[in-house]
C-alpha cells in the first residue's frame, strides 16, 4: 500500500483468526498496535495482553509528527502567521476606532452640537470602554498584549507631540481639554492613556484587576463629572468642588460598568464569573474609588491617577494578583 493510503487513514483494524495449536497461541489473545506517521514512515509494533475470546487484532494508529519534523514546523509556522495577522488586524481596527471616535466628537463640537465640557467626558468614557472591548479580538499568543499596547502608546506619542506644540490640532485640543490649551494634554489626557498602557501590559484581559480599574476610570469617573456638572447643586461637606450627585453617579455607573465588563470577558472564557462573590467585591472597589475621587486632592493628584490606582490596589487585595 502506498504512503498516500496510509496518510488518508487515521485508524484501520484488520482481524485475523489463529488456528495454531502451539503454546504461544494458547498463552492468550494478543492486541497489536501498529503506529505509523502521516509521512508513511516504518511502523512500530507493540503487544499487550488481551484476555478475550475474540481473535487477535491489529490496530493501526496514526501518531503526530515529531516536534522537529518538517510537518510540525510547517504547522507551527502557519499558526504563528495566523496569530500575527489577527493581532495586526485587531490593532488596526482598535486604533481606527479610537481615531474615528475623537474625530467624530471634534466635528460635533465644532458645529456646537455638543458642549466642549461634555465632549471631553464623552471621549473619556467611550475611548477607554471601547478600547477595552476590543481585547477579545486579539489572538491567544503571548505577543497579543503587546499588539494591543500599540494603541495607547501611539496615543501617548500623539498627545506629547500636540501638548509640546511640535504639531498643532486645535480641534483635538478643544475636544479633550478643559480650557483649550495644548499644555492640558500633558496632564489628564496623557495620564489616561498611560493607565491604559499600564493595564494592558501588566494585567491584560485575563485579570479582573485591570478591567475593573479601567471601568472605574472611564465609566465611573466620567459619569461622575457629567452628572455632577448638571445636577450637582448639593456639594459634599468636605469638598465644595464635588457633589453628592456626582459621587453617587461615580459609584453607581462605576459598579454597573465594571460588572458588565467582567461578565463580557468571562463570556469569552478568560476567567470565571462568580456572580455573588464577584459583585460584592466590585461594590467594595467602587466604594473605595468613589471615596478617593471625592476627596479634595484633585489639585495634587489627578483623578485619572488616583481613581485607577485606588481601584488597582483594592482589586489586588480582593481578587489577588
């Protein structure tokens, strides 16, 4: 039989009866396993006792190629190439989405369809959450997180170039700064993308720590500013710059978005979502981040640093590294 016939068959069983009356045939029925490679290499024979009244049988079992064989190396090379293409495509998609989001908000702000203060927080909320939601699009390779890190890294370079006035983009500056000054890009917006970079490199998608931290920074802190500016008439007794409405929104939206993102990633199998236990832990993390955000320390430590770092430390204590 030719090599092609062996490659096309994974298992073949040939049965033959034995009529010999010698002592060797009376010792018991034998099962013989013949192993061949897909390339039609010589067969290996192994015997095992088979105490059965049925005749002896021969089973041909196809074994995988050796790790150093050309077939294995070729298959491994194809798998690596597919992972690289998938990660490259996911990176382009993620960066294009982030760029399109900012440009869309810029256009709406220039037409006075969105207030400048509101546009800044819309970018704050959506950019972090949408970026995080693209993580499952990357492959399972070890290099996937580094491809994902390209997006916040390029945004860091972009903010530095505009903040240092190497390049100018007035629409971008207006949409993500408070007062329309390029120097502002070197504070809150730059801290924001640095935290994104930190979470993707250190925690990635298989750790609830980074996911909850980004959810609290993007969703919790973002909605606290939006609701607080609109309905925050009653100020906190220890901080007249923060309101009860903003703090309650910080806790509520941060908690709900964190739970939603954890459930989203658990659906892809990155970790197990134990609902009662995990929900209770997220509630404690949200409370800790809300308390820190309400403190009168914004002039010393930016919220884009204090909120995610508090969330990280709390999550590390509750979820573990």
